[in-house]
């Protein structure tokens, strides 16, 4: 009978791995076994979002950081998902497997839990299934998907599937445990912008994480790392493998420089760190934050802190865009354009311009708004405004941390 992971077994397994990892120099290849000290929901009741504040203890790691850096976190898959895959493979989970580029055998269950990605199947995975199916209808379906003319259809098909879907949709394809692991990608670490400043919190880091849950192909999916941190990491145990990823995205050395920060949603994380640090140091430069999320009532992340900084004059400007509090969408770039003249005066005076958060839509629209602010403020044509923005990038005063 297949073994079922008990929470205590998982904790022991993680603790064993962590003991092996615990030494004094830490990097991506040698992560530090950190402790999760706090796991707090930032959204209020009724919110459509789940954004969490995590405090991770790095005491004793020797890890140092700067505001603007990111933390790399190695997650583990959901054990329920691992057991589903083991069942669909017709395995027990105890079978020894050897991962590509390694020579130490380990049990299949352990490989699927902490080393391999169960998501993101590729064309190669489909080809492996096509080579194994014995059922004629399944073979035809796979061959159809793999035709060069079906590329778009195949990409769409894959974007809604994980390994478990393929095992269930093509059950005649049988793989030995030792073979299936050759078709899976490595489970890679996820990066999170730090939401704390080392000046205030030298021995811990804070993260602001959007927990990823969605439904595709009639299955509920869990973002691996965000739900691992949210639901499956026990507090106060050294089981979170982390490393520091240093960044170009930092505060100016010259503390008298003004900074403009555009960070909707989790994009606010590094700006919480920036404002914390500028307040703690009493930096003379001015601070302007543009923040947005769905609803003020439930989604104003760190709202109390930012309102307090604003009252105390640490944040000279705080402009908010709650997209779903009215019928028309209001986003951070709309607030930028409403304040174009003043924004231009900060930029033209040498201010830094930072953007953090969603890369696909927000960062592009904010970039377009920045061009427009410069075009209007400087009374420039489009080409000259574009050149001004390019120069800001060359001068490293237009910095982005987008994902
Ligand atoms: C420099 C940097 C800084 C970052 N900082 C932060 C941060 O401060 N806070 C933060 O929350 N994240 C941040 N991220 C993103 C973070 O690294 C992870 O990508 C994110 O948490 C998702 O990881 P996961 O393991 O939970 O989800 P995964 O298991 O990696 O799943 C995410 C994938 O699921 C798919 N997906 C997601 N939603 C849907 C949907 N609705 N429909 C279909 N498919 C979908 C997409 O393919 C997506 O890539 C940052 C990324 C980088 C590169
Ligand atoms: N798939 C998921 O389940 C899921 C969940 C959370 C986050 N994410 C991803 O994780 C990243 C961060 O998410 P997040 O929670 O930090 O916030 P987010 O999803 O980026 O949303 C933050 C705010 O930005 C608004 N927004 C949407 N489009 C925008 C645009 N073009 N320009 C400016 N603002 C825009 C949103 O409004 P509206 O939402 O009202 O349009 C919301 O008010 C994003 O890449 C997001 O796609 C995915």
C-alpha cells in the first residue's frame, strides 16, 4: 500500500534536509534553513485577494541585505498532489529514482515532493506520452496535438495542464518511476521582494505575497511556493530554504534625492522597505508613493503604516488608486496623470522613479504614463520624451522590479 505523508513526516523530512544545509555561507546552491515567524493575512474580510505578510527569521545565517533585494525561496509541492501523481503512476512512492545530473538515488515520493516540478508540461512531455500510449484514441489525440500546424492549439492545451492531467487523460501511457523523473523539470526557487529594511530589521526579512489559486481544466490549482508559505510551512521551525538575491533596485546613496515609488498590489513590498529606511535614517529627500489595489476597505496593504508615515510627513505624497471602488477602473497611472505637473517637477529636479509589481499590464501602462508626464511637463514631442526616459534609465534613476 502507498505511504501517505503525515504532517509530522513532512516536518521531519524537511528538518533532515535543513540540517544537511545548515552551514555558514549561503547562496542559491547552499540555501539557509530559515524560520517562518509570522504568517498574516493582509486583506480584510470579503476581499477577492489573498495577500500575506510573512516574517522570516535569518538569525545566525550571516545573510545581509539591502532594501530592494529579493529573497529566493525553495518550496515543496503539496503532498496531496504528490500522492495523486504517485497513484496515477501506479507506484508506491518508495521506488528509488536518480535525478538527471545526480547519482544519489532517492525515493520517488521525496523527488516529487521537493525536487521536481509537477506543473508546466512541455512539448517534450507530450512526445514522451505519445511514445508510450497503447490506446489508439489516445495516440491519435496526441499525434494531432504534436503536428507542426497545431502549435497554437498545443500551447493552449499545455497551458491548462499539469502532469496529473496528462496521466489521467492518457492512462494507457505507463512510465516506470525511474523514467518519469527524466521528463520533469526541476522545482526552482521563487523570488520575493523584501518588504523590510535592514536598518530596522537586520535579523529578519518581511515578504508581501499574493497567494496564487486558480482553476483550469476543471481542477483547482495551487501556486507552489505562495501556498506552501501560506498553508504548509509550520511556524518556528528551520524548514524554509532561502538565499538572498541582491539587486540593482535600491535606494539612492544620496539621501537628499527625492524618490517616486509606483507599486500597486504586492508591488508595494520594496516601497514599504524604502519608506521604513528613509524614516529611520531621517533622510532629507522627499518620498512619493503611488499605491493601488482592488478596494480600499479590504485591500489597502499596510494602509495604517502608510497613513501614519503620511501624517508624520515622511511620505510627502501618498496617492491611492482603488480600482474597484467605483464603476470605472482607476489605476496608479491615472493618479500619475492627474498629478502630471508636480510629478514632472520632482522628476526634472533629479528624483528617482521606481516601479514594482505586475509586468504584463501595469508596468507597461505606467511606462506610457511616465512618457506622457514628461512630454507634457517638458513640453516635448514624443521622440524627445522617449529620449528623456532613455537617459533616466542610463542614469539609473528609472528602476523597475517587475514580474
Ligand atoms: C524579482 C521578483 C520579485 C518578486 N516579488 C514578489 C513579491 O514581492 N510578491 C509576490 O507575491 N510575488 C513576487 N514575485 C513572484 C513570485 O516569485 C512567484 O512567481 C509567485 O509567488 C508565484 O509563485 P508560486 O510558486 O506560488 O506559483 P507557481 O506554482 O509558480 O504558479 C504560477 C503560475 O501559475 C500560472 N497561473 C497563475 N495564475 C493563473 C491563472 N489565473 N490562470 C492560469 N494560469 C495561472 C502561471 O503560469 C504562473 O506563472 C516576484 C518575482 C520576481 C522575479
Ligand atoms: N493568477 C492569480 O490568481 C493571481 C493572483 C494574484 C496575483 N497574481 C499575479 O501576481 C502579480 C501581482 O499581483 P498583485 O496581487 O500584487 O496585484 P495585481 O493583480 O497586479 O493588482 C493590483 C492592482 O493593480 C490593478 N491593475 C490591473 N491592471 C492594471 C494596469 N494595467 N495598470 C495598473 N494597475 C492595474 C488591479 O486592478 P483590477 O484587478 O481591478 O484590474 C489592482 O487594483 C501579478 O502579476 C498578478 O497577475 C496572479
